[in-house]
C-alpha cells in the first residue's frame, strides 16, 4: 500500500480496479426497429467512478448489464483488464464483479453474514477467512459486526440493507462494482448518507465503479466522469462533472442538467477542501464541571462527545452540559454530521437544521475531524468562483460507431452523435 498521502492528509490508496473498454458494442432485441445500444465505444478508467445518465429507455441499464453479461451483446467486445469478457464463462465473470441494485437485493431467509458470504463460499474460501472478511466489510460500511452480522434483512432499515448490499458486492474483492440505481428506493436523507458512505468506501478501495442513475445531482456528486446518453445509448457528452456544468455540449445536455446549474456547482467542492474549525472534546463518563471549565477556558460554547473510537455521539451546549451532570455516550439521532467527502451543498443542508449553525465533520471510519460553518462555506464558494477549475486533462474515449470524439482545448472528449442538436 502506498505511503503517500492525499490532499486531505489521509493515506493514498492503491488502485484495485481494472479498466473496462466497450468496443463497438451493440444490442438489438427481436421485433425492435432500433438497437437498444448502437455501436458504443467507451473507455472506463481503472479505479474511477463513471456515472451513466440519460432519459428512461436510453440504454444505460442495458449497457451496464452487458458489462457482466446479464444481457448478452449482439455485436462488439467488452474488455476487462485485458480480457474479453464475451469469451468468458458468464458465472465466473460475474464472480469477478460486484453488483448492487435497489434495496440491496438481499436473500431474506439468510442472515447479514450469510448474504455477504455468498460469493466467497462459491469461490471455496474457508470459514475463518469468510468470517474475517464479513466483519471487515461490515466495519467498512459503518455497521457494527457484533450488532448486525446475525440479523436478517427484515430487521434492517432500507439504508442498512443497501449498505449490506454494497458489502456483499465487495466480498470477494472484485476489481469492478456495477450499481443500478442503488439509492433510488430510499428517502432523501438516507440517500445522502449512502452517497457519502460510497464516497468514503471508494476512497479506501479504489474500485472501478459504473453506476446508473436518473438523478443528475447524484451523478455530479459521485462521478469522476459522467456519460450522458440519448436513445440507443448514443453518447452526447462524456466528461468531468465540472466541464459538463460549465460547458454543456449542446441543448440536450443543457435541458438535461436543468435549471440551477450555478447551485449545482456546490456539489463540486468537498468539505475536505474547506478549512475546518476545532471543537472542544469530551468523553462519556466525564463530569459536567470539568467539561464546563475547559469550555470556559477555550471560549467555546459547544462540546462534542466522542466514543472510544473517536466518533461523535453528542454535540452539547453549555446549558445542556450543566443539565447532564455526567456525560453519556448515547447517540443523538439529530446530530448534524457530514463526511469530509460530502459536498458543500450537503453541508449547507445539514447546517440549516442545526441549532449551532454548523456541522460536525467526520473522516475515515466516522472519526471526528473538525467543524464546518456557514462562513467557511461562503469563503470556499467565493474562492471557487475566482479560480479556474478546468485545467488540462485527458478524458476517456467515448463515441458511437462512425463518430469520432471532438477534441477540445483541455483534452476532454465531447462525443456528439449524428442527429443530435449541437
């Protein structure tokens, strides 16, 4: 594992994903005049997140399912890490790819541990190795193994089921994770938390993730690259979220983005990019007098109570500390918490409902790292407007048969198919 660090000061992770290349892939269904996917060539970089978006029926889910051959392509080839998957045994191929659908797709008659262990058992792992992997993955998706490993899906919330679904998809450490509307069946608050969790997980595992979504805001938040399709999986634009928002390829993309493109820019900056404030800290079992004395000395009006793993449990005002007498480790369900990889848009949403007008920020494994407030966010927005975010980079190849990507001044590729308004 690399000893370098990221911009956030966290250890850099070795990419464990594999490149995927779709070459002139076409899918025709009997009785239909037009192909569902029409001569698609698309490079999906190793260790990055590619979001497939577009209107219903445009072929994005068909494209996703052809990668693991749940749907067989009519023509073309799909190459995974140098291997043509169309020549592999389908069952063996799918064991090399994680697959996540709405509501997790868990087996209701099996425990959480048994659900996660499905593919490792097929691969012949021994019991000790499977048990260790189950616990490791439950920790990764922020579910306590002691609490959740023996529960059944019906005993879990929708968000918890989805976390287990992600854990199951990662069980055999596949290089590729395919996700089909993974967060579409949960409420908005849970959806935000699951998105943040996926960002945190990806920072650790660095898989190649291909995700279908109807939600363009979700695509901007999660994606390193966004592929916008029209009917027949024709690529209209395949580029970074920043470039798509700043320079939509044509009127179709502008309409798909919708109004409020300026506000969507808030999803391009992460909490980790903003300077964080420190907070007074305390531990469960401490007496109020000692905590209040520290708060008076530091001039801070709130204290964050952390458990033995450094995770925030409560955020108390001086008045609440006095009432408490002795601090407890009970989790406040209304605790205003965002991940360091949450967007500024998410942070603002959280701060608006916080009595402190700020939010607690957590990093790896939900450990507390600091506090973000509205002033910090506004300063970050002003700085982002003043800076040039485009830069030079090379976008992945994306086109349809007979149409070459048009190179631009930054190395990005706008793939515009015949007949698209440009």
